[in-house]
C-alpha cells in the first residue's frame, strides 16, 4: 500500500504502481535477510561478552576436529567444522565432553580450513559454560544455527 501511494505521488502514473509493488517487496525481503544475519551475529557476540564477564573461560582441550563438505544440487554448498571438546569443571572436578558445529559457505572454504588449523586435535580452547548444560566456545566465529545452545 505504501509503495502504491509513493509511486503514484512520485510519478503521477498509476501504471508505475504495478512495477513498484514487486520491487519494494523484493527489496524488503533482501533487507530482512541481511538484517536477520546481522542480528544473529550481534546477539551471539553480546552473549559471548556476557559469559566472559560472568567468569573466566575454563581451559578445554579439542579432542577431535572434523571438516566435511556438503554439496547442494540447487545452490552453493557449505563446509562444516565440528569440534569435540573436553573440559574439567573446577568447582566439582567433573569432566564434560561435548561438540559444536561451525558452518562456512562454499566460497569461504579457506576460512573453514583455517578454523580447523587453529583448533586442531589436542589444542587448547576456552570454554564458557552457560545455563542448563549449554556452553560456548571462546572463538569469534558463530556456531551453526542448529548448535547454538
């Protein structure tokens, strides 16, 4: 509706409305996708900062690191780097083991390989325990959307 009013007032031609409405819809969808991904990154970094303030990161060890590539027949594929991490809680001495997945686009294959090189097996990594058995790894990369607990 707003596109129709704006197009009619700018051009004076009612036929311009037929063109303006789909273009505004496409532009709005693109802006929503870009805004959503930026909002996810902002929320992740705020959560990371809050966990860093609540206490120091625990020293963890990468038990295993695995990289895989999934080819999508209808579009670009993606790289997935899964880190299996073990850490000991200092308050009770219990050892926890869990894994996190990190997803990279097909174009960012070098970033996936660099991430795995930095976090190879037996390397140290910071672990930030959260509530309800959740945890975050103290790395700037955003975990995959299915593994953000």
